[in-house]
């Protein structure tokens, strides 16, 4: 599969291309593009971090931005919206909305890897309204219903 990408130049610099970090990585790491400096997130603060990338997600797919596990588990830096979604018809700059869930300030510098990008099938679907849905063994059991 091919992903078409455009790089935004700022202050004579170009952003890093998304990279696989290991041979069998499922997602490419996305880096911050902050040629003018750094962004410091105070505890509880959110910020949109530019990447300098524009991408053309293929029709029938979604570009999903996911947290980097080390960044979130070690430093408390997560995606403010949980998971970001880039639609196939979006052509603006990819920005990553980060939140600092720790109790310490955290500085994001130009080139820091801040998220992961994965392409997943995301077909559009039709809706069928029904008065009732078919029964299942689980039924309406939701959050914690298995007691495990």
C-alpha cells in the first residue's frame, strides 16, 4: 500500500518522515515539527503539536493516530482525544493533540516522536433501524459485566 505525503517547509527546515522503528512495526512514528523551538506542557495542559505533514489517506481507510506506549506509560503524555482519526478527504496539516497527565512539566522538542500512525480499513456503512435487536448470550452486560 502507498501513502502519498506532502512536507510543509518552515524556517528552511522540512519535517521528518514517519518511520517504522522495527522490522515488524505495525505503525510509523510521527515526530513533532517545531523548528522555532519547543513546547512545554504543564501538568493537565493540552496542546496541538504540528507535524509538518499532509497525507492522502486512501479511500476506504482511516489514518489512526495512537499514543506511543513509552511516552504515555513512562511520562504521562497521551493523546488528548484518545485516538486521532485522519479522514481520506482531509488535506490539512496533521496535528497531534497531546495532554500531560503527569504531575510534572514535559517539554516536546523539534523531532521528538509524539504519536504513531497506522492505516486501518474503515468502510462506510449503511444503517438499518429496527425496533429490537437480536438477543445474544451477553445481552446488555457492559462495563465490567464479566467481573474480571
